[in-house]
C-alpha cells in the first residue's frame, strides 16, 4: 500500500499569499510563506522584507513545518523562547503552556 503525504498548502501564487501587513500568523499562513520561498515564488530576502520577519523566525517555520507539518507551526514564538530557556513546561487542557 502506498502512502501519500499531502503538501502543507495547495500550490501557492502571489495572489494567494498572506497580505504584507499580516500580524496574526496562523499555521496555514506560515506554511504558505515557507512554500512560496521553497518553490521560488518569492526569494528569501523578499519574503523577509514583505512580512518583516527575521531569518531566524523564518528558518524556525521551515524546521517546524518539515518536522511536524502544520501542527509544528501552531506553537508561538514566545513558546519557542520558553522551551529554549530549558525551563520545565506543563501543558494544560486548553494547550496553553505554563512554566513550572
């Protein structure tokens, strides 16, 4: 039996990309930007300037998408910093992270 993995987003085009003034970065929008860069629709410098992103933030989106798919993009930048600090984290029922 052959297993097929669907892409995180449908094929993107410039009109389908998030607006340049986007401030609420849901997983699907992050995936669209990553796919646009990976497909050559946008070069990295243009994407960083258009969306006011740092290289580190964009690369973190790439890694999360590659490792965990859209689910990996649902974690916020603040949560990433918290986890990187090495402090223990506990999950509650609503999926909010709390420092222990």
